[in-house]
């Protein structure tokens, strides 16, 4: 992995993979929904959409035609703490991808007519999201955990904000948040020897100083959010505070997540779906942010089975709190994590994502061998300490369904006293 700074200070990370014929190129910006004020919520995602809607010399169709014409992919995504614009192309076509993405990044028109069209697209996206209860419940759990903190806000934003946004709203936000210091260019694959000269030409003159984003760590509130809706299933989430991106216990946290609900061999999946057939979908996941984290369990089940699913979930969690994992489980989940890590790095896209996010969020990179060693070094004692700390908080909870009686009846602080010992 090679690190370089352009003449303006913009960071570049390169991972050469000469055995590939593909290359992935990404522009990472440390601007996400967490960096928005309440009245701005949704603007980061709106900007991501508008960068594809035409520049001073290309229409939206021109951009699509260029990438279709070279058999490449171009896309973007907005997250809580960053935005990424990226392309994956044949190595011969990297200069085209760099030139077009740079044009989109610096010269998008934010045409008022196009903005109105895209506003309609995003409003439809919000409606679709709200009509999908197994998506909506995950937004609600963030609100239950973080309240009015920006991490509790949605990435899409509320309708009232979207209806107010103008081209100037987007331009001012970009001027504030798209600072040179908060941008990383990441490339992985079979790139040409003169790539740094091309990047200097296209990005080296960018001089935006902007305003440094001030972020406050969230307080985990252990709240409850319910959205009453007549649905065939009840969708529910339970959350606890997790580990941040910089926490030394992050790998222990991922192992714990895998054991509880991270895969088909996990305790929740085996007990609730395989053994009892009470839910089609039951799983857990961990979200790591710069200064915080959140561990979440999700289940979708028939309304009449909600109470039983919650009861079983708390029984299984109680076993983990009281007894911990077995040595065999820890060994199995270590191998599972190492395997998924290695297998997940077999494409130029996944490698570009890895080096880009690491540089943007951490400013440092660990070798695969070091990461594997850190996973292997996790002990049952560490897992036990982390579990006790994790469960020493009441749960946050969210539910989408016709009745919230089952979740209201649950004691979400039931492990607090036992975890303190």
C-alpha cells in the first residue's frame, strides 16, 4: 500500500494488484449525515445524487454513456460519517474514469430543473423506505439509541428539509464540508505507472479550506421508538452500545456479534429460526463509528410470536452474559472472521473500500497479517469482560408493527445488575 500527498495536501492511497485487469477508483469525503445540522439533514445524500445529474460539459446521459461504453461501473453511497464516489473499470480505462469523476466532483451544475426532478426521486426513495418496515425499523433504532444527536438522524433526511433545498444549499454545504483535509482518493488494482501525475493534474489545484466539522460523541439513551403499522410481521430491533473504530476491542466485538447473531451457525439463528421456526429473518450486526458503536439484534416474526421471540432472545443473551462463549465457539468464529476477511479482499473494489475508509477514518493502515494475528489473540477472558460491559446498559428498542405490547412488557435493563458483577 502506497501513501502520497498531492501538492495541495489531498491524500492518495494506492494498492497495486498487478495480477488484475480491473482497477477501482474512489473519492472519499468525510461528510455524512452526522455532519449535518437538523435543518440540513439529507443534504449530503442529495449532493451525492446531484453529482450524477450533469456538469458544465456533460449531461447525465453523457456520464452514463461513457461508463456503459467502456463496460465500467460508476456509483456512490452516503453513510453516517462519509460519502464515496467510485468507479470500477478495465485498467486501460482508468484515465477516463478519473477524468469523468473529477469533472462530476468539481464541475457539477446543480441545475435547478434537474434538482427538482431529483428531489422527486429522493422523496419516492423515502416513501419506499417507509413502506419497507424491515428497513424502517433500523432507522428507528438509531433514533431510540441516540435521540436528537446527528447519529440518530436518517441519511435520506425528512421530507420538509428536501422540499426546502436549493442549488445554493448544496453548494454552500460542499464549500463547508468538502475540505481538502477531509478528502481521500483511493485506487486499487492494476493502475498505470503515471497515475500520480494524472491525479495531480485533475485534483492538485483544489483549494477548498471549508470549515472543520465539530462532532460530539453521542450518549446512548436506551430509548424506545414504535411505528404503528398494520403489517404481516412485527419487525423489532434491540441495541446496546458497541465499540468505536479505534477501540482495541473491535475484533472481540465482531466475534461476539458473530456468535450471537452474525451468521447461520449463530445462537439466535439456530435457536429461533432453525430449531423453532419462529422467524424467517433473525440476525445481529455491529456498527462502528469514529467515537462510538452500536450492537443491534433484529427479528421479523408473526405478531402472535413476538412475545416468544423476545423471551427466547433474552434467554439466549442471558446465557452469553452468565456463561460466555465456549472455547470451541471462539475458535470457530475466529476462523469464520479470518475467512470472511480474506475472501472479502479478492476484488479491486473491496480493497479500494478498505484502504480508502482506513485512510479517511483512521489515518493508518494495518497489514492483513497483523489483523489476523489480532483476531487470533482475542481470549475468552476479553470476550467475557466485553460482554459484561456491553450488557451493563439497558437496551434501546424499536418496533414496526400493529402492536407494541410485547416490547413494552420486556425489561430492557434485565442484565444490568448481573453484568455489573
